[in-house]
C-alpha cells in the first residue's frame, strides 16, 4: 500500500519550490548547492520525501529566507492536524495561482525594475486593471 505524503511535507516542499523558482534556481542548481541530485529536490518539492531539520536549515541559508518561511501560510486544517492538504492543493486558488510560472515570472520582472516610483506606478496600474476585470 502506497501512503500519501504528509500535508506538512507537501506544504514545506511547495514553499521550497516557490522560493527556488522566484530566485531563478533550477532543481539541478539547488541540488548541487545541497550536494543532492535534482531528483531528490523533486521529491522534496512534491512532499514525497521529508526534509530533515539540518537540511531545512541549509535550504533556508541557500534560499535566503528564515526557516519559518517554509511554514508560512500553513492551511488551518493542517495546523489542526487534519489530513487532506495534498488533495486540497488542487482546489486551493491562492496556492495554485502563486505557484504558476506566469506569476513567478511577473514577480521576478517586477523586482528587476530599478526605479521604485516606476515600480509603484506599475503596481497601481495592475491593481486598477484587476478591479476593472472583476466588474
């Protein structure tokens, strides 16, 4: 019998993938930095393999985030110990949208804009267009 990944491992893995992608790292590059294969990184990102505390700490250093980052936005049902995050991930709009390549590329491009005033105006423009699209 094949067991499903623990919802917390799935969440932590998705946060690793999100941060890695935001930084523009490939799975190969991250694996090399950790002394692992890209296949091992894939397993971590899917939650198929659990990330140990020392490796999680090393990941936080490589990805330039606090260890707590990996546990941010943990769904409340997981916090209460409920199972089902792996199944619910496909129905979670926010997580799904935030991990899309299009979103990540947009965020990367946004932060490459050096002029803070221009960046702010683009932010306001996107918000305004988003409001029009809702109507």
